[in-house]
C-alpha cells in the first residue's frame, strides 16, 4: 500500500500559527500566573493547563489521525504513527516569576522517530 504524501507546508504553518496564537495569550499572563506543584514535583499554572488544552484541541482538529503526548496530562504514549509532543510552557518557573526565558515546545514523531522540533520563545 502506498503511503499518503505528507504536507509539510501544512504541518509547519499549523505549528507556527498555533504557537503564535497561544503565545499571544500567554504573554498576557506572563509574570502573573501562580504555580502549584504537581504529583511529580514539577510546577503547573492555569496558563499551562489552558495552553495545553488549546494545543491538544488544535492538533486533534487539524490532524485527527495524530496522537498527542503532553507534559500536562497522563504520560501514555499514543498508539499512532504520528505523535505530537507538547510542553505548553517550557520554563514554567521563569514564566511565573516574570523571567523572559520560556517558550512553547512542540515536537512531531513518526513511528517514534523525531521529525520536527519547534520551540517558540517568548517574549
């Protein structure tokens, strides 16, 4: 069976547009969000949770056959050929303290092999 051609332009445009849109909202929360400790000892804010939900929903709408593995939800690797790896706020401590060293990290795997990595840094 011949594999369907991958539309890399669509993937790159999606990743850029989605992270820019999410980042614009996160900038409004930058330095003001309160963090709480998760069970694993890492920090999470409502901004992390909001961004995670928006990113996962956008991926599901644009690429319904792709799986998602996120830092903010249960860490179970999906059984899909394509899988997005997301960290909605990479640098939560800096984000909460108003330190301008944080970003949105996205990765895309195909059958477990990294294909794309993107980190949109803010501000």
